């Protein structure tokens, strides 16, 4: 049985840990509110822009721009994996990494390279000695639109220069503080819309020409979509971290109750033992 001193040390350690987890929970909650506001503002514009450009692309030839050209063979793929830069956020990073490994397993017949956004994913796949052709890490604490622009520039260069057939992005979409949705989205080439509007005889007049218009619109749309993905991932991370730290705080409280009961029992046993020794000594003096 543990001594009173050992139990007191454990109680002190658990109390210190509980203070840390409670502070991290409060910080994550504050960041979550800001991240949630940002994604609610950005999501409608990103969705509408993506749908609009997809409808424009639907009415033009796929070979008018290299970012629109279709590659039916799909043998060489770039998988963009979006994780967090830090841990202590429950299953947030684990779920993304598990989904990425399933993606690699299901497409073993293809040549798949990785582009890692977030330190956790990069470090994990580096330990597995998988080929990582690009990465962007340690920026989520000061997330800016320029980060999305930089990431898209790298991905676009890889797609064009290394002649990838397809670019898929895997990320967590924010649903609520306790729920995230794993999404896999084709980023390149741009997928034209497939709606009833394809049957309507509507055409556009391009000025100065189709290539110039798409050369401006598609990279801009990619930046907006990446910005949305980064905001979704950051909000999901903060929600997962807040939930994990709340659970850790509750677990620490339960452990404190157990340790307090053990401490009181050990203290009572020690007091009983001392009283028994005093009584025994007193009885011995009477003899």
C-alpha cells in the first residue's frame, strides 16, 4: 500500500496537471470561437465561387488550360494531407493519418506522393519513410491568407512541372466542437459542374480569351478553397482540443477523488495504529 507521503505527491501532481488542462481548454475555447466565426464567414463565398467556376468550366473544352485538362489514366497522384502542428487534440490527427493510410492502401497500384500540411502528418509519414515531395508546417498558430497562397503555389507547381494526373486533399471539415467530418476532395484538375444547366444553351463571351480568364480564375479559386480548408481544419483542431482537454480535466478530477479517499484511509489507518500502540503501551505499564 502507498504511503501517505506518496499519495500526497500524486495528489499535488494531479492538481498541477488539472490546472494545465483547464487552462488549455479555456485557450482552445477562445480560439475555437474565433475560428468558427472565420469559417462561417468564409464558407459561403468559397462554396459559391467554386460552384460558379465549375459551371463556367462545364461550358468550355477541358484542354483550354492545363489546370482544367482531364487525365483519365490517374496513375500519378499527389495526396495533400492536412493535419495539425501540435498534439493534445484527441483523435484529430490520428483520424486523418488513418484515413490517409487507407487511401494509400486502396490505391497501391498508383504512384502516389504526399504533400503534408501540418507538422504531425509530416513527422508521421517521414518516420514511415514515405516520399514527401512538399510540406508546410508550423503556421496554424498565426494562420493567414498568405499561407493558403503559398501552399497552392507549391501544389500547382508540382502538378504542372512533375506532371501529376490528379491532386486530392484530405482534411477535417468543421461541423461542431465535438464533431468533425473527414473529407477527400479533388483539387486538380478542376472538376466541371454536372448539373441540369449543362442542357441549357448558355454560352459566355470571354475577354480577352478563355485561357487568360481561366489562368486568373482557377488559381484564385484554388487559393480560396485552400483558405477554406485551412480554416475548417483549424476550427476542427480547436474543437477537438477543447473536447480532449475537458475530458482530461474531468479525468483528473475523478483521479483526485480516488486519491483523496486513499489518502484519508491511509491517514485513518495510521492514526488507528498509533492509538493502538499508545493503548498497548499504557496497558503494559499497568502490569
